[in-house]
C-alpha cells in the first residue's frame, strides 16, 4: 500500500530510499528500544521479539538491566531518588503538573521567574527565558531573532533544531565547513562588502550559529577565534550549549567557562536541561533587552505551555548543587563535575590505547568510535546488548554513510568498574569486528 495510489503520493513516501529500505529497516532494533525505570547509569530494556519489523512492541517478557552508555545523563542527575527527586515531589504536590496555559495567559509562576533568574546567574548573563522543550527553543526562537533580509551562517554539522529554526526564519542561510574558522571568515568576507561602513551592509543582521559541543563528534567549537571574528566583522553569535552546559568547564558553566571566554561576548546562549540537569526543556540567555523582546515575541513563550513546575524543581535543585549553593549537598555538584571529567578522559584514553579510531576533544563526555562500514553498526549494537551494554549507534542522515559510529556517552554516575567492564567488552567486540587499528600507528599520532 506504500506504492503510489490514486495518482497522488502515498502519505508515507520515504520508503523507497535505499537507506530506509536496505539498511535502516534491518537495524531498527538498535534504536527506539523500550525502556522501563530511570535511564541512569544503568537502565532496564525490555527485550523485543526478534523480527518485530513493524515496531509493534512485542516483548519476550525478559528485562535486561544494562550499563547505560546511551543517555546524555552527564552529571548523573537523572534519578528517581535523592535531593532533587524530593524537591520534584514537593513541587508536584504543591503545583501539579501543568498550569494549562502559556506564560502570556495566566502568567509566569514564581518558580519559573526564580529559575530563569538562576539560569541567568549560572550562565553569566543578565537574563534568561525558559522554554518547555529544547528543540523548540531553537526552532522557535531563531525565527524571532532573524528573518527575511538577514543572513544566518551556520556550522555544517549543527543540530537539526538549529537547521529547522534557520529555515523557519526565512533568512538567507549559508553554511561553513565544520569548525573551520578560516572558512567562516571567507564566508563573512564574501557576505560583507569589505570597507563599507556597517550601515551599508547588504544584510539587516548576520547571525553566526554554532554549538558548544558537537554531540556526534565530541568536538568543541573554536570559540575564542570565533569571538575574535565577531569583534572584527560585527555579527551576532548564537551558541547552542545543549551538550556543553553543565558538562564543560571547571564550574560546569559550559563552553565559555571551558575557554575562559566572557559569556557577554556571545549574544545568544542557548541550552537544554535534558542532558546535564536530568530534566526537560531549554533556555535562551543573554542581555535583558534580548530576553524581554523574546518574552513578548517568541512563539515559544506566547503560544506554548509554560514549563511544568516539578520540572523547574529538578532544574533548580540540580543547578543549585552544581553551583554549591545547596548547603546540605555543598560538595556533591563539584564532585559530579570532577567525576565526569575523570571518567571521560579515562574512557577516551583507554579506547585509543586499544587501537580504536575515536573522535572528539579531550574531556568531551561524548566519545564517538568510528565503525565506517554500515554493516558493523547493527553488529556492534547487538554485541553490546548481548553483553548488557546500551550504546547509541549513529549513521546516515546524522552522519555521512561511511562515517557511521558508536557514540559512547559518559556520566558521572559510572563507576570505574562500569567503565572497565565496558572497555573489556569493547575490546572483544573490536577484535570480532576488526575495529582496532595497529597500536603502533596510534602511538605515533
Ligand atoms: N540542540 C542540540 C545540539 C541537541 O543535541 C538537542 C537534542 N539532543 C537539542 C538542541 C534539542 O534538545 P531537547 O532534546 O532537549 O529537545
């Protein structure tokens, strides 16, 4: 029934693509696995009936308790008990789950106002706006900032939510090569007639959009160089800190903290609470003028449900712990940060020593391990699951077809035993699938 019928295209029309038909269909059991319980350092997966090709969720009844290297639970705050969970429970009893209106209607709850102030303080800006979904934070706020007659210059590997926001905005979009500052400058020179006064530029505004940590590559942006370019060419800079906030920098304040860049050098700092804070939603932080403008004009603020108060409780309690402001748990946040940094470096170093081809900058909590051959993607994932480990495998369209990879997400909640167990298993799988490159070559690098 997927073929063309009645002279118009079928509703589900993507099925003919080579990728979907030949590859994705065969490896879909590696994705979208049914889980129960908290996706913390370990997670329960329900075993599916093999050949459940229609994705109908038929289970064998077996629960697999696996080591979770698949969630973005960087600081280990995704939990169902402990100080944050207590605050969430209290907030739920006091406020329920929903306010049943956008902030522009019934109003902004006290907790929302307080958490927005806290986010601004944490990030180092004047003000912040919280949005109930991370994806929509990008998709709906970029169009509020730029539109027709404006230019967006975007890193080629930017997340889909940034691409959606750019397309929705109606601005002209140009793409620069991933993390290539020279290429970005070339695009800027090309876009701005040199020597013209700023008022004579052909664009109303120019917005350069990058990420604080590229989650498919584990790479940091060249922030100090891009900030230099911002001074030279006078564009606005938008940084998506979904993966870097809470995870990078000595104080966990993200990519600016990591590079020692003043956050006020970035015009728009966006981030999500889904990763390091074990919560949900996103934020935009920046000058008071910017945030006041977004509060009035952003569709995410005017037309979408305000953030649920129990979720705000998770955000504010975990953030307070990271900032060391929770007296009872004063050291815990800092310990989580240090543990994440130690775990990430340990994993990356040991994988490289074993001869795996890994990507990413030192200290990145996401460690991609390259598989190259698409056939090895499901094999790696299934071998891991057989050994009670969950990993994320990624390939086209999130990466190019020949650079498919496993993404290992490190958390502060992983113990050294967890990591050593995973390394031992990866080593065996690496031999089985011939993924190890000659150790001498790695040593020379
Ligand atoms: N930006 C980036 C860079 C992301 O990786 C993601 C999701 N992983 C988002 C935005 C969307 O955030 P959320 O999942 O919280 O909706």
